[in-house]
C-alpha cells in the first residue's frame, strides 16, 4: 500500500508474497535464526503442510521467558 501497488480494497493475494523460509518442527532455533537473515517469519511445516508460523518476536519472547 505504501508503494501504491495496492490499496486497502485489493485482494489479499495481490499483497501476498511467495512463501520462503520454511523449517521443520524439529529444527533448531539456529535454523530459524538463519531464515530470519532473509525473512521476517519462518513457516513451520510438517509433511508439506504449514502447521505454524514463528516470528522474530516469538523467539525473543521465548528466550526472555527462559532467562
């Protein structure tokens, strides 16, 4: 919307980006960190199905709760 390519009336698919940064549910946080080098979120997949989404803030909150 900022670039003018889309307005608030556009379909979601017009604004959506291709899915990148997929991780398996048993991957380490180091793998997720590597995804965050290029992406804002990591898609957690199992048997080709998306079973979750993890964001940078999710990891920060998880690590903060452990300390």
